[in-house]
C-alpha cells in the first residue's frame, strides 16, 4: 500500500497576538495515495493520520529592526516614517523529508543571554517518522534554536541532503546592519556559527511599509511602520548534494521607483564544512 508523509504543521496565529506560545508540532500522514492515479470509485478510500509531538517552545516573533540608510521613496512620501521588517507569525513554510526524518524551522521570539528584549530568532526541528498501513509513529529526534547577539534572524529555509548534511538560510538585520542573508550548518551538537552570505547595502525602502503608499497600520509607533519581508525564502538540494538557499536582502542592483529588495542565492557544496 502506498503512503505519503506530510509536513509537520504549526497552528496559524494572527501576527498581532504577540503573546502566543506553542510547544508542539503536528505530523500528518495520508495513506492509499496510489488511488490518486486512477478515477475515484465506490471503493476509493484514503486514510489520514495526525500525531502531535511535544517540542521546544516557540511563538510569534516581533518585527525586526534594520539599519537606517538612504530612503529615496520614504523621504518623499512619508519623511517621518521608518520601516521595520515584518517577520509574520510562526508558521512552517517549507518541510524536507530525508532518511526517515522530517526537518523544518520557524521564526520565533527569542531572548539572548544578558538581553531582556524579545527579538526574532529561529526554532528548528527534526522528527523521526514511520507510516505503515493503518499506523503513524513520530517522535522528536533533534531540535534547537538559532539567535544572533544584538540582531535578528528570521524567515528560515532548511535544506538537508540524503546523507544528512543540513543547513538553514535566513534573513539577518539589526539596528546596525542593513537587511542581509545568512546561514548556519547544523551538526550533531546543534547549530554552528552564523555566516553572512549576502551583505545588505541599504535599508528596506519599499511601498509596503509607508502609509501614503497603502501600507499596514503602525506596528510600533507613528514613526515605525511594518514593511512586508522575505516570506518567499526557500531551500533546495541538487543531484550533486549541494544545498541552495534563497533569501531576501537589500542588494546593490538598481531599484525600481517603489521597491529596492532583492534575492540572494547561496550554494553550499557537498562535503564543505562551512
């Protein structure tokens, strides 16, 4: 009997509920998927299974600060407004299945040692799963966090090869760093050091964060507004075992009138330690 193991899922929570915390992920499995290849009939039956797994705590993150640079659009339409980067909520956007494990990561609110303010960070998970006829078994294999001192990491995308090499790509910013991209390698003892891949060269200065351009309500004050950010980051693995990571940043290419964001793509070659 054929089977299909589906992604772990976290509950979708509106981004304005900033106090919400979760400590579970959910695995879904759909069995009898071979019947999707033929027209349905009176004997077509699918089996859907769900299993909740206890996990580390994660929750809705705050928006991310960015360094202030030149603002060609903002200085003209809303000169008193500065944009923060939307981190959305703690939903999973991409899940990878490799060697009997489901891997994923979410943006979460975190604090660092010696720092009291909550900032955007990353929670990642690896679950062992087994789906047999009429049965689903799942358990937490590994999990952990990624955080940057005096900065934010957010919108993670996790890639894992068939032999277990794993990396997480993400956006990076702070009050002293323009929006950039970075990555970490995951090892048996957790995440390695953060590497900056695509170095940002200016502030986010797009129409989504300015009230005069139809932006959302203020996220922090009358002068700090939320700009849409990198919810299309992704990870992929190619035939030679390389991990490709795509994330949003502010790069050096010419901007349009109303936007200046770009996508930076990182290739991590198979066998390289960093």
